[in-house]
């Protein structure tokens, strides 16, 4: 039995535009094979569990299905919370861009943790999101908010090219929010309107315990940036992370404090593992007591 | 100024970018929204290539639409030392055979694209493929490649076509070095692993997202 | 298992290269530093579990590809954490280090932890002083199946199949004339996992430079036939 914190929650299973291009999208969520279909005439989207054994009879419809932010979301159980909300996405002068769904052969929890990680920016994304010798990570703060989500604030990194249109490097402040076990968001000041934040959300679809699909959403102020440029940059950055993720062992995320070594710069990841353990997340994880 | 219609994550485009970098040729990247937008399939790009493929090279009006054609053109036109696509006027039998063997490796690179490359596209962006067959074919090709490279090393010729690297090495490199993204591990192929290291150490080698530097 | 296994030919530990191999399902990163010292470590950074075989051999350290942590040749101790550049890393931060040595034409590893309390590794197996190391071959079959196939005879020279005797579970010997010193071929089976093995071989006797390549090709062909036979019944 998969824990309710995952089973009864909403998960992205497809990018809307990709589903419309293909008509049918075969995928898997929490181990369950799904078929998502789009009817071009009515515009209706339906999802059903793929019959694993064709002789076993009718496949069951997935009732809980919504389209939000350019993605198709489903729940296999009974959701008690709505799909995550972003006030930024409702601001009229913002653009939303999805960056294409990418399969990764590792637990989705490792993908979330990688998104939170600061000390890899100067190595894996050298010349873009970080640069040697600016590798030192100053202390930052992590707390659990009243709504149960995790926040990392005061994260500061020197970035030579923090976004597609910036040509000079400077220190960038990041805020991370882990909103669900498999959903993490990054906020950073827009370079032109510094009081407002651009947002990059990673919606990770847990396919099996050791594989996932990464769906990326950016919600930003489009000062001279167009969706293709944003998309290309996100794909480039994620393309650099992917072979790192796929070379991690074990593939599932160990939640025990002693399983993997942490230093002070790993405060986000250590907090995230404790937070997952406390929430009872087991799918894609190796329990602390294991 | 050379223009390249290009996509960062395309292994075929990377073959061309590798040679452009090695020959230190400045060029403008015209990046298309290949995934998920399929911009290369849209009517506007079909005017550039009716088959809707990348890479496409535009060198001051000279347009070439196939990675192998582009590699040969760039090597012929810009490689003064004639190392990357060695060719002689009036070749003797041995020289003609050498050139033939280089082209054999360009065909081999195409097979790599259809096996290891296809497996990578299946696992990353969900391109339909017979994944088990792609991986099995990739392993068959890798076995051949590992054996060839091992014996080449034994004869002090650590490249596909002899003592020096050629476009054959650059053509085969991307789908090999990215193979693990399609579930094809290189653990069984130590000679291939040494060869990928050597390529990464070439002067003016450039990476792409998914390829680590030396 | 308290014994030595070959994991690579010596020349494969080329400068600034990291060999990726596996022994009894334990992945290993094997590498040589610029002074010639060799290392065999578990293929896993203790930080976030990334394979060290995709990292950088700097000549004196192995640098992990993820966060740039560096581990010193010999001890395996973490020598530098870029996120905290002025701090000395804890001495416990290291991948598992295994005993490793060069013997004959190969690099050998024993899968027992190195440490103050660890038992002495066993003495390496005997090996003829002069030998031609053959091309090693990765086979998707368990060691026992390959041994069984070898025991049916091995074509030591073009026109002669030699009897093969089993020395122990992972080593065998083919000799044309029983009881004499040669020509003979020593086989070592490196069990990568329950389902995959690398065959290493060393040929006794002096092979002149003129015939060296032909001899290497002959045995590579024989190993390849052995692989086909062993994989067919998988």
C-alpha cells in the first residue's frame, strides 16, 4: 500500500501541449500504468488505468483530473488538498513556459533534492549558475512553515549567467519552497523588477520508486525573454543534471541521517530528508530505520 | 559567418559543433525549439530543410543538410592541415582504402544513432522505439567498437582510423558518450571508455549538456 | 571473499583515467596517480552516492563530479570540500578502500576492507614471470558456466585444442602437453556479478614482436567464441 500522503495527492502526469500533439499519452504514476487521452473535437481529457492484463476486463477511469499551468494533474486516491497554488501565476503580466517533460532513471526524491542543492551549481552548471573559485556556500536558513511546507531562505550564490539574458555575473539570492514531497519551487529576484520574483517549479512525477519524469514550469516577467529562450535554458540546465542523477546509488533516496554524509552546506537536503521521513514518505525512499 | 540551425540536446548537432569548435570556426547558433515544440517540423523550417532535420549548415549561402555532409564540407574547406578528413589527389590503393574505411565509420555512426541514440530519445523524451531491440543493437555495436579500439591501441593508433583523430571519431562520439541516458552502460567496454577520455582531451574540445569535460 | 581477483590489465590504468569495473556485485573505481600508486575504491562518493568513475583523476586525487569533493590517493581520505574551502574534512569521510596490487600483467583487488583491524590480504596467486596478457573479455554469463565451457577444451593454437584443468573456482589452465611448462594459457575469471564475468588470460612463453598481434587476435577470437557459447545458454 502506498502511503496516503502520496496516493491521495495530485501529481502531474503529462504536459498538456504534448498530450495534444500525440493524442494519447502512456505513462505511469506510483507504479500504476495510465493512459491519458485528449479528444480534439470536444477538448475533453480523460485518464484511465491501463489494464495490465488485457484479459482482465475494463480499465478503470481516473476520476480526479485537472488541467493547471499547462499540465495534466491526476490523483489515484481522494485528494484532500487542492493542487498547489501560485499567486504569481495569476498575475496578468507574467508568462508561463513549460520546458518539456523529461524521463530520469532515479527516484524523483533525488531529483527534488538536486533542485534544492547549492554546492553543485559551480561544478555541474559551471559558467552558468555558478563558477569556480566561488564555491563557498555561506550559511542559510531552513524552516518548516505553519502550512507544513519547507522553506530555505538566504541562499546566496555567485552566478556568472543566472538567466538566459544576463551577460554579467553577480550574487543571486534564492528562496526554495518544498510544497509537496515531489514538488519544489525556486524563487529569485527578476533582474529588471528586483522587488518581484521569477519562479521555477519542478513537478516530479514518481513513475516507479527508481524512476521519474521531471516537468518544469517557469512563471516569469517577460522583459525581453521569450518562452523558447526560457525553455532552452531550462533544458540545458536540466540536461547537465540528468547524468549526475542517473549515476547516484542507491537510486532511492536514503532518509536516515547517517546514510550519506552531510556538511553544513547541505542543510536543505538534510532538512528535506527529515521532513520526508516525518511525513511518512516511503515510495522512492529508503526509510530511516532500514 | 557560418550559421548553424541547431538544438543543444541533439547528438547529430553535437557532431557538427564538435568540429566547429576544434577547427576554431566562429559560428552563429540558430537554436530551434525541437522539443517539445517540434519547431523543426513546422512549415517555416521546412523551407530550410524539406525533411525537417537538424543540423543544417548555412555558410554564406552554401547550405548543407546532413551531419555527415557538414563534417566533410567543414573538414575539406577549413582544415588546412587535412587531418580531419585526410584526402589525397590520385590516391593509391592503400589511400583509397583508408578513405573507404573512414566512410565505413560514418555509416557505423549512423547505426549508433539508430540504436544507442534512439534508446536515449526513448528514455528522455519518450520517442517511440523498440527499446529492448535498440539497447541490444547498441551493445552489439559497442562490442565491435571496443574490440576495434583495443587492437588499434595495441598498434599505437588510438583513434578509429589510425594515428590521428578524424571526423570518424567525432561522428561516433556523441551517441557513445550519451549512451547511458538510454540505459546502455559502458561498464563492459574499457577501450571505449579510454577513447572517450582521449576525445575529451583534444584541443578545443567542447561539451554539451549531458557530457562532462575531461 | 578473501582472495585476489584481476580487474584490469596494467596498461588500462592510463594517466588521468579512471577504470570502472565490478567485483562480486561491488562496483569499483580503479585508478593510478601520477606517481604510479594505484587505488581501488568503492565506486560511490560518500556524500550523495555519485559514481566516482565519472569523476576526475587529478593525478593525486579523485574529484567527485557532483560537488567537487576531492579524495586523496592512497588513503581515500577526503582532502577538500569546495563548499567549505577553509575547513579540514572529517577523516571518516571516504569511500571504502580495497587492497590493490599489480602482479604480472594485471591489477588485482581483494574485496576486504582496508583498516587497522582488517586481516592481511592473502598472498597473490603465482604467475609466470614472462607472459603475454591477452585482451580481457566481458561475458554476460556466470563464471561457473564459462569454466564449464573451458573445461571442454580450448584451441590454444590454430590447429590444436588443448585440455584445460581447473585450478580453483576462478582459475584454469590450458596446456598443450600435460605436465610440461608450455605453451600454456592461464585463465582468471573475474566475477563481476552473478550474471556477468570478465575473462582475463595470460599466455606463457616468449612471443616475438612479429607474432604478437597475430597471437592476440587468435586468442581474442577464441575468447569471443567462448563468449558466444556461454551466452547462448543464458
